[in-house]
């Protein structure tokens, strides 16, 4: 019996558009300073908060090394634990600005 081919959709840069991304980065609770997730172009998929966010917003930047530049994602201060979907391209990389009040994060990306 013939099988159907499996296709993975890609964005205009050729990066996987799978719902959550095909790579995973973990960031510890309370990690401060820039948290570099990816140092090359890619795609921000989802972020999972393990607990409710603290007093500082979680800001995701299109930047390979610093928490500055174009913002490609924000999770508000005091946001509930859960899954936050972004599905945005990152032309330079993915870096998250960390704060002592942020919970543990799992970042899905391609």
C-alpha cells in the first residue's frame, strides 16, 4: 500500500513552522540578565511558564546576544502559568531578558 509523504511547513526563511518549534531551551527560575536561546536566525514558537510570572514582564528579542532591539514576544507581569504561542520569525537570533521574579521557562523554537 503506498504511503503519503509527510510535509513540514516552513516559513519564508526555511525554518520549521511546527506548532511549538523543533528545538527546546530551558531557562531556570530567577535567571537574570540576557538569556540567549538561539544565536542565529530562526523562529520563536511557544513559551511555557512553569508557574505564574512575577513582577517583571518576560520580553523576547530578535537578537543573537543581547536583550535589546526588536521585540518579538512579551508575557505580561503576573501572567498565569501556561503556554504562550508566538510563531514569529527571528532574523538575528532569540534572546530573553531575564528577571529575578520570572518563573522557569521552556522555550520552543526552530
